[in-house]
C-alpha cells in the first residue's frame, strides 16, 4: 500500500497567492498519486494563522472544490512556527510523511517529488536547502550568513540555508511533537530529533504575490529566540566579560597607585566618567541578557497552549469519505 503524504501550508494574509498555491500544490499531489508514489488519501492542509483578509474564505472554498484540500483555522494569529506545529499535530494522525512549505511559492514545489523519493529510500528527515539566495536582498543574505555562523559558534546544529521546507516521516514528526517548549525554533529542533537525514537542493524564488509577513522586527525576534532557546553561551560570555573587566580594573589600580606614589597629580575626572559609563553599559547588557533567559523560563513554566484551533476540516470523516 502506498504511503500517505500531507503538505502543511501556514498562511497569514495570503489571499493574493493562495489561488496559485493551491493550483501548483494540487498538481504536484495529483502527479504523485497518478504515478502511484503516494496514496490517494494524501492531502494539502492549509493552516490559517489568524489572517485578517479573505484567506480563510478561500481555504473553505478550496476544501469544497478539491478533495485533497483540508484546513485548520486558528482563533487568532499565533505565528508561523506554531502554525507549522499545529498542522503537523493534526496531519500526523493520518499521514506517513509530512512536508511543510510556505504559502508564497518561494520554495520550489518541484522539490516535493524528490523529497518523497528520499523518504522511500529510507530517510526520516529531508531538508529543503536553497542553492542560491539571489532573490534575497543583500541585507537579508548578509544577516542570514552572519546568523548561521553565529549559531554554529554557539554550538547550535543547524542545516545552513534550510528553513521550514522539509519532509518528516511520521516517527520523526511524533518525536518533534514530543518537544514541549513554547518558544519554538523548529529548524533548531529538527536536527535534535535524529534519524537518517538527506538534503534536496532547490533555487529559492521571489515571493509569487503579496508582501513578506516577516518584517525586520519579527526577524530579529525570531533570531533572538533561536539563540536564547538553544544556547546559554551568551551567559558564559558575560562571565568572561566580567573577568576581563576585573583584570582591567586591577591594571588600572596598579597604575593609579604608581601615579600616587610617584607624586603625579591625577585629575581623574575623565577616566572616572568613562569607567562609570562603560561599566554601566556592561552591567545593563549583562542584566538584560540574564533577563532574556528569565523571560524565557517565565513563558515556558506557564505552559500555555501553543495554539487554539477554532475550526478543522481534516477529520476522520474526510478520510473515510474518500
Ligand atoms: N506566516 C504565518 N504566520 C505569521 C507570519 C507568517 O503563518 O505570523 C506564514 C506566511 O503566510 C508564509 C510563511 O509563514 O506562508 C512565511 O512567511 P513569509 O513568506 O512572509 O516570510 P519570508 O519568506 O519573507 O521570510
Ligand atoms: Mg516567503
């Protein structure tokens, strides 16, 4: 018997691209079903992440028009990572493999059959990796590069140039879903799942339509989340900074004593002012880094639900009805 695939697509205000997305994804799915690569129960699962536009109306319409389309509606916007997780937690009940892909068609849908092939070759995790970043702005390219190299230095295992376009087998998905953290950084969590993994390369395109839903502020927040959820290296850094400051202050002390003994008059105002500002800055940064971690503990211990599903059309009935 053929294995069932579900393609999970998070959508936030994507009314401009959805008509094209559903067309391209359903074509790929149909092709795979026709070639007997996947079962006819395979689905595309759109997760509406609290969109303010007509996204949910479109998803409901497609649910009726296409047998292979199902939808989940969040009660409000919970963010991209939570939308992916919700889609996976629903899809895992009915699927042998799950592919997650953005709604904007930046990721080449033709990589899907290649991912499925890798699954049959025995891989549990298949990463979609961009082989070029030409369509990204210079700024985004540079910052992404710096981010990946920083993460590597901090000891976090990430697959460079891979985002949230990937295939996970059922057991890999189950294992990922057993991670109970609220601050989600999926691309850091997936490598922790283990299993045999493979890569599929593709060229990342321009967004098909609409605007990016990741403005700079959200991107910085996401990057900080990635660092502080996966590494306590910044806290160690504070310790080193503290040790360095103490060493400098000992040198300064010796210098001051020598100056005093040799009778030089030190006015001292400039150095005093400088050290007050410098030390004040170092202390503030240090406290804020520790605060960042305490904030993270605060949000984790609350154990709030990661999402709240208002409506769901991917149900047992849909499977049996097919
Ligand atoms: N997205 C989401 N919730 C959000 C922000 C984004 O579900 O709060 C979805 C969005 O609809 C898209 C994907 O996440 O399918 C990636 O977003 P986008 O393409 O805007 O990010 P970029 O490619 O610019 O980094
Ligand atoms: Mg995009």
